[in-house]
C-alpha cells in the first residue's frame, strides 16, 4: 500500500490517459492478450513512458483496478508451507486483509463489479491471471484440474465477502477469525486437494458399458 | 411465479404506496418487528386492504423485494428427505432456480443489494427470516448452532451466485449442475451437520485449567 501514498511521478493527465487506455484494453481483450505496446499506442505515448509510470504489466493492471493489496506478496506467504494446511492459511490471510482498512477499498471494487460489466471483466481477469492461476501454480496443482478447483475456492471466498462484509449477515459478519478459519479452511483445502468427483465435465460411462 | 403474470387486483397507485411503505418498514425495523398494521398506518390505508392486495406478511415481504421464487415452496422439497444428502439437494435446487429465467431476476436483486444499503437490508432480512431460519427449523438443526451453520451455507451459495452468474468465472460458470453438486454439496452438508470446531465464539478453556 506504500505506493498509494505520497507524490506520484509524472504528469497526472498523462498517467490518467494511460490508465484509461489500460483499463479499456484489459477489460476488452483480457490480461494475456494485452500488451504494454498496444496500451501505449492507444494512449498516444511511448511504451517506455508506460513502464516509467507503472512498472510491469502486472503492476499496471493492479493500478487499473485499484486493488489495495498485491497478490504477488500474499500468495507466496500462503503457499510457503506447501499444500498441507493451505486452506486454513488462505482463509486466515484473506480475513486479515479484508478485516483491515484495505478491505473497505476492496469491497468498493467488488460492489462496482456487480453493476458494471467492464469492472466485472477486470475483476474476473484479476482473479484469473493474478490470483488463481498463480496460486495453483505455486501449489503445483494438476493443471487439468486447477481451473475448476480454483474457481470453487473463488466461489467460497467471494461468498465470504458478500456475507461477512457486504450483507453483514450475522453471526458470520462478527465471527472471530479463528472460528471462520476452522469452519471454512477445510472447504478451501478440499476444493484445492480433495476428491471432488468428476472434474472434466464428460459424463461417466456406466460400469461394464 | 404464476402470481407475477396476469392482471393485478386493485388500484396500482394504492398498491405502490403500500409496497413503498412496506419496503421502508422491513428495511428499517426488520421483518420480525414490522406489522401489517404499522405498514397500513404508514401507507394511510386500512390493514384489511393490505391483506386483500398482498395476502400474508410473508407474501407482502416477498413482493417488496420482488424475489422470483417462493422459499415456502422450495424449502420443504429440499428438506423432505431429512438431513442425509440435504447438501446435494440444496445445491441442485439452487442451480435449477438460478439457471432458469428466475435467476436473471434474482441476479438483479443481488446486484442492487451490493450498491444500495436499503436493498442489502431487505435481502439480509429475506435470507434470515424466509430462508435460513426456516431451513434450519425444517432440518431440526440445534438452534444454538443454526445461525452460524446457516450463514456459512449462505456464504457458499452467495459466492456461487457471484462466480457462476455475475462474474461468470470459468469453468464454474459453465460447469454442468452434476459437477457443481458433487463439488459443493459436501461443503453445504458439512456446514449444516459436520464438525466445525468451536461454534460459540467463547475461547476454549485449556485442558485441566
């Protein structure tokens, strides 16, 4: 969050023009198919200037959706001790971020994504490319199963945001983190590593058929 | 859903005035502390007219939030075969409703609740009084544990709405219902009936202490 405070370098108009171009590009074409060069062209600036203002493509993307934490810092902490207990560590870290002032900013993004298709696309891209794909990579989850496993984790954690932080449904809204970790950690663990039945979508052939 | 089509009885203005008064009252004081009499007074009509237009307090409440399905119909179906397998039945019924045209209307309510504190309160009241409390009652879940258990279920199902129907994160957005039921049913089952650790929030006393 240090980068959010203090004086920002460069001309604020140019920064804003680049950010707008980046936001449009990421939402329209997705993170993977968007290049710094294309954003620079669309903003009418040199690509070097985009790097100068925003750093890498990852960092530029985070700036467009104004997310108040950096998954590149958090994910390695969660994954550090391997797959055992990762469900509980993920839930605990998640609660720590969302229970902090950063959570208020994240909730605003979440709200906006519900009513604005463009923001929803950015948030989906963010989850897919910056959070879920990286997390399953760090945890060395079977790439064939990783997308469904990680979108199930996303469903549980997005619902936690809805119920605890936005609808504020009790008692989950005020439950101590330890209680939430004990209840929800095993869900996340099972989604990442457990037996979920058929994961590929193809119907099972009847036995002996 | 039949009640949504065809000619509605009564003066549309009076209906609208009653609905507005009901919406304000339910959001401000909650479902339990709101009476038909108070709504009638606030709308400047006779309580009998409120009953005539909208039926019971439950039915009036459903009309205020424009929910496209009636939990009083669905919950007994889910609970009919008892606690065994209720997780899978709940997820299957949930997907059937949300994958249908009714889901589009429900998603609109969900979106609105994210950005409007009044709608959020109505949705919270709806979930608490019309869905969760009834469901745990039908399933005879320990009343001391029912609120946390049911708010955990709500968190998983609200997240399913977010990821499958609003963000449309793949592969969960397009996963066949059977696959979702196999993956998420056991989560719901565990939240309703499993060991979740400490459920009361009080710190455990050390052994022998």
